[in-house]
């Protein structure tokens, strides 16, 4: 089934998914799960949040923090030696409790990220962490000229 990013809600929706999400880097499996929560937001491809128990790589918190107007204060993580490669909401805002402590990964910072065996294309730009697959359509935010969308 095809999904258009312009049909996704704003504010975003967090929903569990049984899709098989795998991240590989430097010859190792960083994460492997069928228990992700995906966040869907207008003009963005899905972002997959993975339970820490399904992450096989070393995680180190960094001093960086940002604020999402919907989800709250984000904490950033170095993953398997990759700087600020993931983020989490340790105390998410009301409505996003299902994200508490789960890790979202920037697919552009790893050798390979897949969803159900399909290699992901990273959302354009270096701020957003969306995962583009062949079932996601519509122009997506992140590239040059899209900041104001």
C-alpha cells in the first residue's frame, strides 16, 4: 500500500509497526526490530523509533539537545562510534508517551538501513531523520527551499 506524506497528520501521529527495521554499520548489525514505533508527520517520511533492547551497538549520550514543539526535549546519542546518530525523548510530551526512551536513527549516518528488506533512502537535508521507501510518495520536506513548508 502506498502512502503519501501529505496525507500524514500534523501534529504527528506515533503508531506501533511490525515492519522489520534493521540498521547495519561497519559490518555489524546496530539494531534489528519488529517492535518499532513510527512517527508520521505531514510532508515527512516516517521516522522509526526502536526499543533500546533491540539495539546491539554501544550508545553514549551527548550534550546536544533540541526541542520538538510536539514531542518535547530530544536527547542525542553517539551510536557505534557515529557522532549524534540517534535521538530519543526521555520525557516526551503528553500524547507521545509511546516514544519514551525509544531511539530514532538518522539513516544517512549508517551504511545501510532497511525496512522489510528494502534499503532506505534518507530524507533530504541533515536535520530530519525520515526513512524513504518505495511505498512513500509525495514531495518531502528537507531539501533546499522546503524549510518553510
